[in-house]
């Protein structure tokens, strides 16, 4: 997924406008990660993530 400068400007503007946006983004990211993990486990694919 490729993110352009416009997308970041929109996000930064939204965050500056409302503090709730930060919480919303955090929830979306968390849910996305959980869904990816569930899909990975369901498919039986082992994924190694380097932190």
C-alpha cells in the first residue's frame, strides 16, 4: 500500500482538528492487525516479524 503526501496531510489535519481521530486510527490499526493474525493462523502460515 502506497501512501502519498496528501493522505498524510489529511491525517495530520484530522488529528489536529479532533483528538478522537487518533483514537479511531489506533482502533482501526489494532483491528487490522488482529484480523491479519487470525487470517494467518487460519491459513496455517507461519510469519516471522522482526521488530
